[in-house]
C-alpha cells in the first residue's frame, strides 16, 4: 500500500521510493532495497504499476514507475482496509482494563 501511495504522487524510480517513504515517515519507516525491488516486480506483474526506463537527475538510467488504473483501484481498496483495521485496533487499545 505504501509503495502504491508513493507512486500515486508521480512517476518515481525505486531508490527515490525508499527515500520518500523514509522522509515522509520522519525516519520511522525504512524500506530495504532487497525488499523493495521484489515488491515492485510483483506490483508490476499484477498490472498495478507500469515501468519505463528514463534518465535520473544524475544521468543514470533507472526504471520509473507509474500507477495504473488497476493500481489506483487497489490503492483505494487497500486504504479502505487499512482504515478499518487501524480503527479496530484503536477501539481495542482504548478499552479500559
């Protein structure tokens, strides 16, 4: 869900995804490249992401990812599910002992 959300913000390459997640989460979340790239491949295989090779700011070639229409639907579904789950956890944590 987090990868889909970051890619929904605009076309981005893998390394920048890890940086953006870390930056937005104020260093709480850190995605290792060994986890990120297999996840990106799975998302691309599921047709939730589309990738094209482009030059980065440093001039290196990198795969840039964009969210597909199917990816947008999946992001919306995942976000709804997360909202329900996190609300349920909050209710449990607020329960008096």
